[in-house]
C-alpha cells in the first residue's frame, strides 16, 4: 500500500469512509464528492495505479464486486440506470492513482452529463490504429 494514497489510507482505516462492502481483497464505499446520490467507489485493497497493473484474477474479482454493488444499489435505490466509470492516468481524468470504479446511479432528469464529442477517422486510419492495438494483444 502507498502511504500517500487516499484509498490506501481508507483501506488502512486512517481516513474514515462510509463502507458498503469489505472483504480481504476489496472494498466499496460512498464517494464523498458524488456525481449523484448513491455514488459508490469500488477499490482493491492492494495498491495498483491503473487497470493494466491489476493481476487478471484480482481484476475479475473486482469487476464482479462492481456488479454486486450496482445490483445492490439498483435494489436499494431503484434508479433508472447506472454509469460504471473507470479512469486510467491523469490525462484520462484519473485523480487518485489507485484502481477504482465509480458506480453512479442515474435518475431521470438528474442533469449528469457523461459524453464526448464523436470523432472520425481519415481514410485508412482506423485500420492502422487497429493494427497497432492488435500487435500487442497476447
């Protein structure tokens, strides 16, 4: 665990949090700066900065917990839908460098906007990007 990591300090009990789930590997707690009511964060107890750093088995357990938290919020809050959000590295919006998923209940008319301007590719460009990505998949 990283001493200067907010989420590691929540895991250690040094920073209080309103926990909704905890086991020996994972934790889920309410976001203190929520995008919406019921916004929860799901984290690993081990410190990993990005999704690429998490061992596959642990990542599988993490996403299963994300589903469990979403289902519990669905039953407990009856939202119209959910956003499951995860950021990697600061340029993509990651503020706390510890793997975490946001589970954000959505309600009709809540005013939350999670969208981006749709782009496009120049001729042949999409194939080049696909080729670059495919070459590193093992």
